[in-house]
C-alpha cells in the first residue's frame, strides 16, 4: 500500500510559452493498494485523511487474528 500527495492534475506541465496550470485549492492523498494481481486506487481529500487512517487501522486490527506467533529464542544477554 502506498500513500502519495496528489494535486488533482493528471496532465503533464505545459511547455515554455504556455500559461502554467493553476495551483490546486486543496491537496489530496492518492492511495494505491495491490494484492496479487488485483490493484485498487482511491483519492482521499485532505480533511478526510484522519478518518480514513482510523478506518484503515481498525480494518487491519480486525483482520490480523490469523497470523502465526513468532517463536522467541531463549538467548541470554552476556552483558548481565
């Protein structure tokens, strides 16, 4: 999953002599995710980023129950 700042401009910058593209009023966040062969992408507005992060973290916490526990090795620290 990647997060990237997105200004809403899909076209490249114009060449010299042409008027520049206007500055965006509000920046957004482009979110891309890939799972095996399926790709999805969405744009989140700046004011909704906190709500998106909370919903995403709740989704991750709810679906992390099937993971295997790592075995801890019993190596004592020699500095003690």
